[in-house]
C-alpha cells in the first residue's frame, strides 16, 4: 500500500516548472499569471475553504463564467481535499434546484449576477456558504480568500477518494452524478501525457468551457501535468485562435470549433506551421471536416473518445506514421480494456456492431447516491456499459456508430430527449411529444420536437419553444418544433424515432 499522497493537485503542483516566475497562463484580455500566482492563489482559496470547517467529503458546487480564477477555485478544492462539482453556465433555476437538492453542497459559488436566485435555492436547500465569482476577478470568494495565508499543504488523499462529481443527464429521467476519484483523473492525465507526446515547451490554446471533462480535465490537467503554458480564451473566437497558433503547439476542440475555423480565410499551412497537435472530441467529427482540415493546414486531427464517467478511453495514435484514421476514435488507451458485446451478453467478433463496455483505472466509482443505477450500469465481471454502440476493426481501431439510447450531441453538449420531452409533456394542451436529433452543419446535430395536441387543443410551436427557453439551458432547446396529429409507432405502440429522424433529416441540409 503506497503512502504517497495521491491528491491530484499534489501531482499537478509537482510538475510546475522550477522557475515559478515563468508565465503559466496568458489570457485574451492580456493578463498574465505566473506559476507562483497559481500556487499562491490556490493556497489562499484552499485556506478559505478549510476555515469554513466543512465536513469531510463536502461538495463545492460551482456555476460561474470561465476565468483563470474559476480554474484556481477548482484546483483549490482539490488541494483542500473537497469534492468539485462544476455546473454548466447555461443551466436555469429548475436544473440548479435539482443539482443542489441532489448533491447537498456545503459551498455554492455562482456568478454575481445570479446571486439573488441561486443563493435563495441554496439556502433553502440547507447550504450554509454561498460565494460569488465574476469573470472580471471580482466577487465575494476572492474578497474572502484575500485575507488568508498563501501557503497550504495539500490534503492527504488516497487514490480512491472522491475528487469531482460530474452530472450527466440520464437517457431516461433526471441527471446522474458521476463520481470521479483522484486516482481516476491522475491515471488518465499521466497516460495522456505520454500517449499524446507532451514535451517541454508545449503551449496549449485553451478555448473550451471548463464545466465538463474536455475543458476542465483533459485540457487543464494536460497542460499542468506537463508544466506547460496556456493561452486562455474566455469564449472561443476562431480568428483569435488562428492568430495565436504561431505561439502555441497544442489545440483541443469540439468538431464545431474546427468547422468555424475552416470558415476563416486566415487558416492556412503557414498559420498552423508551429502547431504540433490538434485534438477533437466530445462529438463525432465528420470525415469531410477531417479531410478539409488536412487540406487547409497540413495537419491530421487526432480524434479520441471519452465520457464524463471515464475521462478518456481511446485515442488515435499520436505518431502520424501509425495512422490517424478519420471516422474512428483510435485504440483503447494503455490500461483501458474495451469490448463490444451482443444483446446476448457475449463478446462480438471483429467488425461486428454492439454495445461498448470498458474497464480501467480511469473508470468512475459509480453514480452519486444511486446504488441501483450504478449496479445496473456495471456487468457482473466489473465492466462499465457505456451506452455507446460501436465496433472494432481488424486493425484494432474503434468506431462509434451511435448511442444505445437516443442521445443527441449538439455542439459537443449532450442533450437527452427524455428530459426535454418531460418538460413539453407537462405543458397545457400537450398529449405527447418526441424529440429527435437531426444533422446540422454547425452543431453536428440539433433537436427537433414533434408534438401531438390533446383533442380540441390549439398548440403554437413558437410558444412551446419559448416556454422551454425559460426553463432549460439554450443547447437543449429544440431548433424546430412541429405540431402533428400522430407519431409513427410500432406494433407495441412504441414511437419509432428512427422514422422521425428520417422524415426531418434534411431540415438543415
């Protein structure tokens, strides 16, 4: 049994460069943060958290705009030994109410502009501490942290201790909190450092949000565990990313970001000549985008595959001579087991499509306070059922062909039809609804709602969408809504969503 501290923060801190006065982060509004700034600020915030005398394993729920200070809050939470719970900035009151009731955080940090309604929900749910953090270095969190000391010994944590909870909407019903440990994330960060060839002098362009796995864990851990500088962008700006490329070596993005950069005339081989690696994930990358990027920049995008529950699972090879293939997500990462299973519970031969199951040190502990759900998602021999459908070809490349449920991935964000249908079905005059994903040139996929009215009821598609907008995050809102007399069904009376997808597939072509 190792006595080494397995706190993820301690491992990231150990990778900081010897010279702490070097620049660690440069922002798009021309601020520069040294490694010493990161060390001192995370110590002060950690000391503030410790001063609150929170119970062991307390959750720190955070819904704030992207900023370097928000990253520091994440690192300080790990450092102090608490559990970080990032929440999408688009979430509205009904969603926040659910997460706070479910996670029972000891601390909630929100944007100053949302303090009124968020604090009300938090205090009613029994949360004692609510702080604010703006994207302009303001807010009560920083004011309170400023009076604390700038030295802090990272809390001792075994690998199996909880580090973060990520809410992932269930394909049926409410969101589930995926519990990730220090060991899950540290093992993944170390594997990727090696697999993606991180080296001294690498510079990452960070243009992703930091409330989900891709931007928060894969990108930030990748740069920090390599002691690499980040060029930090509050909101993705294609022109600016291209202008930054000569000063950078690594970029990570969702397919939508690549599509938007391809629309910029300034993107060419000269702009990208200093870059070492372009990585795409969070949604399927179209083969035409993969090829267009190769033609324009001379670079081959590395596509990989992961989930909130597992961080990264597979990746195309780093060395181009080993062959990065468009339309595939590469090979299982070292230490990750992956198998494709048939409905009969037997492993399928090469090339056959079935349910993807995985195991490894990166696979989560289970769903927060959902022992039954956790049991259901793991096989008797300990493999996690991903809910993705795919195949492995003769060379070992993994391809994802769809979702076992009807998940829609829009602009890199997961949209679960059951959740949106639940809200539509509660509206007056609605008998039933179905939400399906259809192809979209910018977002990859978007939701289309098909609604049946109750007898005699008059429904307006525009009003249905407007009602949803008041309740749900913008990425979940259907791009189109149709009111129809009936939905296609099979003999069992089940709605045939495949027929609806076929009917509306060319809406945005």
